[in-house]
C-alpha cells in the first residue's frame, strides 16, 4: 500500500497511526500542501478531492478521507481491533471520533486558517485565539470521556480508534501553543501514547517530509 501524506496533516497522521497499530507495510508518498502539490494533475489523478490522506491499495484502487480509510482498514485487517466490543461501546467511540473529526478539526484545518489570514486579513494573534477557542470547546467533553477510562487507554491496556483521532488533535494544540492545563487527562493520555511505537513513528516530527528544523 502507498499512503499519500503530509507530515503535519491531522487526517494523514490518523492513518499513519492506524497502519502502525495494525503493523501493515506501506510506503509514504509525501504531498507538500504548503506548495500546493495536492492541486497538481498527478495527484488529482489519484485523488480528485485534492486532499490527503489518500491510500492506494495493492489492487490499485485509491481510498480518500481518513474516516473511510480507517473503517476499511478495520474491516479488512481486523487484528488488532480498533473498536471496543459491543454495539453500544462502538457507537459511543464513533460519537467521540466524529466529535473530533466534524466539530473540532474542520474549524482548525489548514484551509480555514489560511482563509482567516487571507482574504479576511486577521492578525495571527486573532487566528491563534480562534484556534484556542475551538480546542477548548471541543476538548471539554473529551476530557471527561478520557477521565472515565477504567485503564490506561480506551481499549484497556491498548489504544484504539479514539486515540487515533484524538492524539493528532493534541499535537495541533501544542503546535499552536494552546494551554492544556484544564485537560490533564488528555495530556496524560498523549504522553502514554507517545511511548508506543506506532504513535512514535507516526509523529509529524519523524516523517520523510518533515523539515529539518521541525524534526525530533
């Protein structure tokens, strides 16, 4: 498999974690979103949506959108499972993941932040305030959910789909210097995840396209 990725892409980060947790061999094909490579004819031929991630399967078919890719990985490579047992528990996990993907991420992704700068011409301090506001609003229910874990991770002794969605958003919060003092459970979960190989290798600071000044 080949994953089209950008080192700082939240959505691509999710898929990198999942591929690592499931120990699936794959190639990383960097797409420079800052330079606009996602709008090139070559990339649009692979993914007409012009977004990362895009996963090229061994069959030659291409999947777009991180949520769809993650569900495909779970259905076709079920070991280890990323969801808890039971329909109710799985639905509750999906609700939290969708809260992150639908209520937090879209307000803070690269396209929105760029639009706030240009053409709306907001000062960077105002953009940073925008980012912090939506992180705090979004993290509040997640802090409660993480605090109710009976063990270290959402699946007991190991992480699952919730961590796959949450940890990339935590990275973004730190990147924009958002004060996470009010979210100790989330911060502690992030530290636990970063000790695991799949999260360590998927981190934006350790990608083939990570600029030297941002490498770990």
